[in-house]
């Protein structure tokens, strides 16, 4: 299936989704997202994110720094114990030193009571990778956060809450070696009363944190399909997955970082600060945080709400543009290259053509057209050719032709069809007020042999004629939509056509009899056909201008 129609719809909405003055502006839509348990993006709150181990050189540095900070605490506790007279303690701790555990080597970082501010501040990019499905299409949209620096938004994501940094440390026999040693076999008793578990202790630092995120980008895979049957069909958007793209930058705000813990004191606080800063700035933390953000947005409850919100906005746009008229129950088979979604969207168009409140209701289109004016439609000249009048050949030419009654027109749903080239539709006139189409013109009757001319007027009526149009559509979006006329065919029942011409000097009855022969009527119909064809570009322009105006106005809210 061709992706042209979906690309067109997306391009039309893409502008509005990224326009702060549009009712479809993405940040305001995302602000309204609520899951059944009242989770939202404004802000996103999470009870706990376990970021796991921080490994590599950064993890080694953090673990070593925490071990050094703990050793300061141990020595302070040892002094207190000695001063208190705790028995069986050595003279000093010079035979020992601290080290990260030889079995549980790396620190772990967990975040609690997390708040993520600024996620609704997002903009969408192009729709890519569009591929057909059974009932529509699947594609990917890139969403960039921190998109706006206005309307109350700042170009950053802020994450704050509490953290816990854990590390298993041990006492080893001094000195340290290149390889991690096991804990010392020397037993010291009495330090537990001062907060030391000898020779192995699991310790933690905790406190408040705040950091900002830039460069956070998501790829959202979604599908848009037609669902339901007959007149009950709708369009449905499903967000299938949300995945982070690239590597966002997490920047810790050191001024908002606090350090607490049972083994944290003024003596070792700076080492703990170094450890915490290094932990938040570590690659493992950034990777884990990125994954946690992605997982949070990719959760079923959020994806369900995203899907519902996007579907709601699409329905709103389609209802605004096309109205809410009943869909045709049976559309018949689609042309080659189109599927259920194209048929559904086309049926929305067909329904709008028969909805009196729609901007595409044919009488409304005709009456609102002014450049060119469609009712009355002006045609410069129609040549009816030479005809015998009382045995004398006379040429009849119609000038300043004005065709009125065009606004009394309908396009029944069964008279519009989706075809490979665009749309074929038949305009049925005189179906509302039952008024005939009236053609008025000035007449020049030229005697072929002498060249003498007589001037007169014409009034012709045609009851319930029709015009078959072949429409084509081009342009990247609705703002640049161009409607073309591939074909225009006038169909008039000669029996319901009455030509009345008055020419001074010629008998009206005779002219009426002559000009209402099948030959003259056929010439008149062909003349109108040719004249309308000459105005084909003007008619197409009127249709284009109306469509652009209606869509832009309806989508403006």
C-alpha cells in the first residue's frame, strides 16, 4: 500500500502538534495524561529505581573512596573504644587497612521517591519507517524532550529524590596488594558498640539529590489502523513501544546533594561527597537511569494512555475537519494500493459531503467561493454553430454566459469513489430546492451569407443535470494541498433542457422550435461542457482554496 495519505495526514498534524498556539500542541496534551492509578507525566513519580552495580574504573574509584571514608570512621571508633578502656585492643591499627570487599566488590546505587519534572516539554519529528499492516500502517516517531524554552517550560528535564549508595568494605592486613585481599583473620571485639562491624561491614550513604538531563530522545513505534465494521468504523492509534535513542547527559547539581549515614561524619564527609558525585556521574548510572526512564514510559499503563490520547486527538481533528456525519455502511473494495485505513479516511470525506454542518458540504463550498465565483459561474463564449432559420443559415454565439443554481448541489455517498488516480465524484444539481440550473447569456445571431448580425438574449433551464469530476490531490500537507481536475463531464437529459432565445427581428416561437432540436441541444450541452472545461483550472483553484481554508480553520480550534 502507498503511504501517501498517511504521510499527508501526519504532515498536517505535525505542524500543529509542534505549534504552541495550536490546540494540538504536544506538551499540553502530555500534561493531561493520567493512568488509572493517577500516575502522570506532570510530574512522573516513581517509588524506587534500583540502578544496580556501578562497575569499571568508576566503580573501583567509588568503592575505594568509600573504603577510605569508612577507615576514618573505624579509626575514630577505635580511639573512642581505647579511651573507654575496652580490653584486648591493640595499641593501634597500623597493622590494618580498609579495602572494598574482595567478593562483593562494587557499589550499588538506588533512588527512592523519585520525581521527574519536564517530560511533557516535548516535540515530535518525522514519521519514519512507515510500513503496511493488515488494517493500516506501523511507523516510528522521534520525540525530543526539553524542546521549548517558553510557555512556562525550561529546556531540561529535572530528576530529584533520595538516593542510597551501598558498599561492602573489609579490614585487611596492611599493606594493600594489587589483588584484593580477603578480610583479616585478626579478631577485635568491642568496636561494635561504636558502630563498627569488624572485619567486614556493609555501609551506606544516603541523602537528597537533584540532577538535570539533556539530550533525552525517544523513538515511539506506533500503529494507526481502521477498526470496526461498516458505519461503526473508527481510526485507532496504538503506541507499541517507547525506546531511548542515543546517550542523554545527566548533570548532578552538587549544591542540592546531601550526605547522611551511620558511618558518615564531618571527618569523612568530603570523601563521601566524592563517592556520591562519582556514582551519579558514572556511565553505569547514566545507562541505568536511561533504561529506567524508558521502562517507565514503556509500561503498559502509560502506553495505553498514550495510545488513547493520540487516538483522541486524531478523532478530534477528523471530527473538526469532516464533521460527525454517519459513515457509509459499505464502501466496496478499495482500489489497488489502498487498504482499510485509506477507505475509512475517504469515507469520512464522503460523509462530510452530506453533512450540512461540514465545511465540505457542496452548497457551502459553492456559496463560499469568491475567487473565482462558482455561482453564478461565468463563461466567456459558447458557439452554438450554424443552424437553418426559415431556410436561412444563421450562426448563434452566446456571450457573457452566466450559469446559476450551481449551489443547489449534492454529492451522494454512492456517487463518490476512491480510485487509483484520486477521487471520482458526480455532482447532482437541483436535488435540494429542486431548482433548475439556469443559463443566461447575450446572443449574437449572424447571418452566414450576408454577415448581418442580430443581438438578443437567452435564458435556458436544465432540470437536475449532473457533472462528473475526476479529482486529483497533491501537496505535502493540508496547508499546501492542491486539488486538480483530471476530468469534467457535463451530463444533461435533453428532454429536461429548455432553450429560450429572444432576438429582435426573429420570431420567438420559431427560434424556440429551432433551438430545441436534438442537434441544437447537443451543441448547447457540448458548448457548456467546453466552456466549463476552459474554467477547469479556476474551478480547481476554488476547490483548493476552500479545502485549505476549511481545514486550517477547523484545526485552529
